[in-house]
């Protein structure tokens, strides 16, 4: 630390060059911050902390195939099951297909299975008692400026009403929010009563899309899942039960292998960056050979010269990288405020910073190590005489 | 006065550095670039200043091997930008092309009103029969309408890549479907026999999912189905499994209902008449569109997202590469300061110096652009991937690294090279001769 001033002045010996290199580093880590934020958002969708004690049961054939409602009491009777609820995908459109958000018909007790969502008791009761009632997440309510008491018209795409009309109207009776800000992405949803859906819809009466089971003991997940699937084994509606996370992870991976795409881009970016900063560091050390020799002459050990050059390259990376990540944080923050939590961008928080810092140090070491070794090994006599 | 002029000079440089790349990226056609190169060559061959520029450029290029390390920063940096840009755009273009080629103007698709996609649609048997009888539907040699009642359902199968379950689309087709889509070829095995639990797998689907080879079986709702063939349609149907509509319907308990009617029009101009016919029949509540319109609409959103993503990523990378190029070229100008000052002292003008540094940078940039584009082409051309499509199932597509994309990648390279070379070039030309001569 006592050499900080020395490292700092060595870094800014050639101002223009250092600033240009810093800007390159900055661009690379700005990109890293943005892409890692996207990757984290997709990963979070699958791996939220909440929901570890819930199982989801869908048709083994596909998520789109309905299950009979008669399974409900049988699942409830499986030992280790605390509570069972069910839901059905509705797929309605609000005004324009571009406004897409998930909307589902859910059982009365559905929200009780989600302790991570906050909904006032009054609104909870209102939802249960209003036939055409609906609740939405706060993110969604803010996006369309909905207030409790509003009527929300949805255009059905899959389930017309009994008379063939596609127009469904719901009364907004409650707005819930996620207690953990990390789960804000899940607020982008509308729920309405399954009983209303079942009675008014032309298709699929008496069936549900999926069952959601709360476990009494989360360690029993595998056993309970197998027991539930056994209920309908070899029937014409076989089920597949898995943890909510496993289900979401498989679902998200259907869009694309986000990790692979992000990884490939960052690979190209960092490869270029190593070459670029490596070149800068090599130049910087080459120019300073006589100075390094002077340092050695006045008593700096080989090891401290090595340390000085390595710290210089690490400082270069840390400085540019930290500014880049900070800008990424601001950009992500602005986009999230403008577009709500509907865009797949996670806050640039602790884990992203940790990964970023680790990368800065790693790249700092890679680009610094060769010039540093050169500085360490130089012989004073040769260096001072310009050989 | 001199200070003001210098300031004005750098304002001009800045303006040029902003305007030229924008023109380059948005408006430059290839023939204009060729014309510019031609004009430059002519100028270099004929005029005195031009000949000076040529000789200075030659010296610059000849010394590149001495600065291999720093010159490669320009090349590799720009190659990275162009490679990533071309690869991402090729992904979007591939998806768009696959869906665009699925539709034609002379075939139409009819679904329940408001359904948007086939998976959401339900049509009863009577509707299907009524729609097929419309006068605008082409008749086969036997006098039967070329219309295929189709049933789209989804099955969840394990993917080869990660073993995770993903959705594959199963399309029950009518017997006229083969006349409707003459481009479909059976590449292995045979067609399914109507009435049996047999499926044929599209080339894309069998590449992406486990256990879809000819001869393998899969269990749907407790019933065993056999894969008896593999087909290639060259479009998004390649992502599907095909079977007999009635048999698929019974396995999925759909009765005699279907999800869409696909039909061939008497000619492309008959579409409006068909639409009017269907709309005027009070027994029908259906939407009709040409298949081209239907499939084009499915690619719009994703293609747009990929375009925005690709351009954003490439822009940020380009900024990084630009500063790398600036560093390199400033260093190059600095090492050649004495030589440039000598040239100026013996009467060379500023313009040849500017041209030579610019040309050198753009040459390196072109090299990087070609390298990046070539890498993107070598790695990603026809690389297959899949994503979730409109029918809630995987759409398999191949990356499409087209000449147009390679050209736009090259334009990006030239734009970065131009800006990266301009400032060092101007610095070189402005270098006071006396100071330059004293440089080591």
C-alpha cells in the first residue's frame, strides 16, 4: 500500500495511452455488467430462493394438456402433502398482443401457497368472494396504471366464453407485491378465479392445467413427487411432478441457452481485451526499463519490482472495470424503472460485482505477468546501459 | 489567431469523425465504395500530392511488421466486433428466414377467430367441412379440394443438448397435406399410414430431441407411437412431428375437432375473395390469413429483439476496439515522428501524411473485418439452434451468415478504422517539424 503513489504515477506516465486503455476496459466491463445482468435474470427465474417447498404436477405429455380435477382429493391424501392448489393458463390479451403478460385462472387458495407475496387480508377475502375478481402484481399494475376497482378487459385467445365471444372482463380487487425485491420479475402476472373460468369457458370444464403442492417437509420432495405420479401411472392422463424450480429452469431453457450465448460473447470480448491491455502493459514496461533498473539500484528487490508492475496492471483493470460496472448498474437501473421488471435484467448487485472483480484481477494478472517477469529479471547493468 | 484556427481544425476533425462513420454504416452501397477506391487510386496515380501519399503509405505499410504486436490489437479488436455482430445478426436472420420460407402467398390458414396461433385454436368438424368447400380452394385432379384439416398439439421430450424436457410440436395432417406442401421430402423410412399410431419426424426435430430416429417409439397419454420416417421440408415444419389428424386427435382426446385448416388457393389473387366468402358466412367464426403472413408475424418479435441486442453489444465492443485502435495508431505515429517530420521538411504536404495514416488504419481494420466475418461464417454458418416458437414448442433454425451480413460487418470495420485512424493522422500532419526532428 505504501507504494500506491508510485504505482499510480507509473500508470499515468503516459496519460493519453492509459486513458484510452481505461476506456477499452470500461467498455468491456460495461458489456459484462449488462450481459451478466441478463444471464442472472434468466437464472433467477429458475432458481428463486422461495418455492423450494412446492411441487408442480403437470401432464406427462405436455404442459398444454389438461388434467382431470378429480385428482385433487387424491393428491391431498398423499402423506407429506400440506396443501394443494391448482391453476389453468388463460393466455388472454390486454388490448394488443405486444402487451403480453401471463394470466391464469387459479383456485381460491392459490395465493395462500405463496408466502413470498404480500396481499392484504381484506384484498385476499375480496378475491375469494368476487366471482369475476382478479389480482395483479404491482409491476403489472404500475405498467398499465391499474387501480383496485378497475375493470380489466382481456381478449381470450384459447378459451372463448360459452357463447363464443372472446371478451372477458375482470374486476381488479387486489394488488400484491413480492416481499423480496429479487422476485419482482414474478409480479408481472394476473390471477382470476378458476370457478368463474370453469363455469363461463366453452372448453375444458372440469379440468385444470396444473396442480401445485406445498410440502409438509421439503426433504420429502422426491418421495411425495413419486407418490403423486403413481396415482395416475398407466392411466390416460399420466402426470409428471417436479419441484417448482426444476420446472421453471426447464421452461426457461426452452427459449435459448442464455448462458452459452453470453459466455461466447464475453469470451470474444475478454480475449480482445487481454490482447489490448497486454500490449499497453508491454509498451509501458518497455519504455520504463531504465527506470525499473534505477529502482533496483536504490534497493528494490526483484520481488517488489514484480509486485509493482503486477499492481499497475491490476489497478488499470480495476479502475476501468469498476467504472464500467458502475455505469452498467446505472443503465440497468434506468431501464428497469422505465420498462418495469418485465425486461429480463437483474440488478447489478453483489454477486455480479464479485464475478466482475474476480475477472478484473484475473485479467490484470494475465496481462501483467509477462511484463512483470521481464521487469523482475532485468539486469541492472544491461538495463542502465540501454542494452 | 493560430489557436483559433487549430481549434476550428479539430472541430472539423470531430465533425468528420462523427458524420463519415454514420454515412458509412447507413448509406454506403458497395458500388460507391468501389468508386471511392477507384477515385483514390486515380488520385494517387495522377496528381503530385497523390503520388506523395502513395509513397508515404508504402513506407507505413512496410513498417507494420516491426509493430506486429500493437498492429494486431487493431486487427483482433475489430475482428471481435465484426464476429460477434455477424454471429448475432445471423441468428436473427436464420430464425426469420426459416419462418418466412414456411409461408407462401397461394396457401392460406384458417383458425378460430381470435386464436392468433394454431395451438390456441379449436375448429369443429362442420367448420372444417364448410371452409374446404369455399370456391377459392384449388381442386385436385380427382376433383377434391386441396385442404388439410390439421391438429397441432405439443409433447414434452428430452433434448439431446442438455437432457432437459422441451416441447415438440406434433401436427396431425390430413391426406391432402402432401399436395399442399409439395416441398416435403421423405429422407428416411416412409410416410405414416393413416389410421395407425405412426409419426414421421422433421429433420430439425430429430436433430434436437432424443429418441426420434426411425424405428424408435414414444409414449403419449399411455399409447405407444412409432417413428416410421424422417422428412425434410426446408422450413419450420422441420421442427415438427407429423401423424394422422384423426389418430392424434383420439390420443389427445380432441374428438373430431382440429386446430386449423390449411388450404391451397386457386391462385394468389383469390385470397381476398376467400376472406370475403368466409366472413359472409354466418355459420363461421374464423380468422383467415395467407400462410406467408401467418409465419412472418411469428418471427417479428424475436428478430427485432435479436437485432437490438446484436447492435447494442457490437456498439459497446466497437467503442472498446476504437480506443485500442487509437492507442495503436498514436503509438505508430509517435515512433515514426522523425520520419514524418523529415518528409515534411523536404516539402511533403500535410494531406499525404493524413491519407497515409488513415489508409494504413483502414487496411488493418479491413483485415480485422474480413477475419471476424470469416470466423463467424466458419463457425456459425448453418449452425442449428432452437427456441420457443409461437406454438409453445421448439422451432429449429440454422444461423444464416448471408453476404449482406458480411458486408455490413465489413462496413462496421471500416467505420471503426476510419475514426481510429483519423485523429492520429491529423496529429501526425500537425506535428511541428522542428519538434519532430528532435524526437528520438
